C-alpha cells in the first residue's frame, strides 16, 4: 500500500494524563468510518507496578450497525472521530500483539507511518472487505 491513500484522513495527537504518563492516538477516517489506535505511555511508577510501559487498544467506528445485531443503538453519539453516531468494535489483543511492540523504543516518524499504514489496512479490511 502506498504511504498515503486519498480515501483516508489521518491524524496523530498526544496529551498528558493528569495522573502522569501520556496518551498517544493515531486515527484514520474515511467515508465509511474510522479506525484508531490509542496507547497510554505509563509513567515509571505505574509501568513498574503493572510491568508494562504501554497499554492500549485498536478501535473501529462504523457509520451503520454491523452484524450480528443490526438493530442496536449507536455506541457513541456523537462519535469523537466521525462527529455523528457510530457503532463501535475494539481489540486490546490486536493492540498488544501488533501495535504496542512498535512503541517499545519510542515514538518517532517511522513509527507514525507504520502505525498509519496498519490502521489503513484495518480500515480497508473492515470497511471494504479487502485484504492487503
């Protein structure tokens, strides 16, 4: 997949938590929904207590209900990424297996493009049913 794809807008943000540590968020948004990865970078004390430097999840935001319950009410209204109602699905396992290992040496420009590429791949799979 090319480094950019005109179907998607992508954005990275980070903010400091009141209790210490940082939250990093990568998002890709398209006309069919959004996929985002959030990673909490724990402060030293918390990281030692839970034996993890990062925790997080990969979340998918759909513009319409998805199987199995197509009659369900939206999970977010409005969705923080789509600015309208959305139906939500997420996975911390995917984050821990594929995304968080990339962060162990720090967050930098190569990591950003890798994560955006992985999120675009998830979006293509979820919204268009294609595999890369």
